[in-house]
C-alpha cells in the first residue's frame, strides 16, 4: 500500500510540475561542491559561490585542495557559514586525495554501501549531503530525504512524525522501484511541492496532493 501511495504522489507531482532537471551543475565535481555548499542556504547563494570559484579558476579538486582555507572561505562567502563550509570542502578534498588520489571519478567504482560509509566518515558530511552526492554525482540508487520529504510524508500519513532520517529514507527506498532517475526526479518534485504548498504552515488549497488523505498543519 505504501508503494502504491508513493507512486501516486509521484505521478500527481510530475503531472503538475513536470521534470525538474536536477541536480543543477556542470559535471560531477560541481555537483559535489554544490551538495556541500547548499547546507543551510538556498540554491541562489550556492550559485553565486560556485560562480566565484569558477571566476577564480578554482572549481577543481587540486585547486581547492591546495588553496588556503581563508582564500576558499572568501570565495564561497555568498553561501553563508563560509568558514565552516570551507573547512568541509577542505575535509572532502583531503579525503578524495588520500583515498582516490584526487580522482573525482574513482569513487564511482565503489558499491553503494561502501561509498556511503566512506562519505559519512568525512568530517562535515552528513547523511543528506552524502546521499545527495551518491545519487546526483555518482548515480547510485539511494533516495535523498530532507525536511520537505518528512513534512509531506507525515502530513500524508505515510510515516510517524518522530521517524528518523533512516526510517524516512527506507520508506521511499523500499517503497519504490530501484531506479536512479525516479529517485532523482521524485526528490526534486518533493522539494518543489514543499516550497510552494507543503510549507511549515500548509497551503493545501490548489496543492497537487490536495485530494489525497492528509493532515494539514
């Protein structure tokens, strides 16, 4: 039943919003940088930070790895929490060079669980960031969940409000066909409906999911 409900949600969202073309980014490395920078900020700010890195010729693993932290923080300032995020980017680059010789394509050869475990061991890389990197940069079949996902799932009575990240991820992971493209598009569509309708104070009128059983907040 949960699987049927999830696919119904997906189909309703896709019919209304169409393809979302996620993740925005020119290549694997830019997607990874974006996934780290987007924590606690909006995508417009991330785009400005990435534009700064490009303008400086620094959107490159070796460049960020060798760059002083203060210089990196200055370039990514538009993304907010720039000192923290600079440290996280440096931690990721240290890991990439220590583990894979700086080859951003090499992790793709790892199986999903091995690579997820290794990413989660990188300081500053949490589950949502790791799963975003796995799905969007490395095409691994893992469902990314976030606050929007929790809000939609709880309000549509698919999971209890006290469910943790892994329980929420597994609801979608095992309730859907294992399909990278489906996972990619579904997450993007949930973010879209979360921003436009399923806000902290719900705007149910006109929502593409309005006809489904739900508990408005």
